C-alpha cells in the first residue's frame, strides 16, 4: 500500500522476510524525476520506512 511523506509517495515491500522500498516521483512537482528503488535490503519494516523517509529528505535537499 502506498504511503505519503512530503511531496513523495512510497511503498514498502516484504520479500521473504527482507524489506525494500520504492519512491514514486510526482512529475507535476519535480523535474526529470524517476521512480527510485532501494539499493539495499532491510531487516524490518520500521528500519525500511526510516531509510525511505531519510532518502526522501535527501531528495528534497537535492542530494539524492
């Protein structure tokens, strides 16, 4: 299920007990943005969500 943080929607995925995320970019707000998938696996849903929100923070600061 998609969740929202700031201008971004994201989704967490459980794949055999490991977690990853996907950040969806809204092209109405952002220029030349593409959807971003996690490049690492996380042990828990909470850890995954925390990493995803941190990644969104970097994107908003032009660092991600």
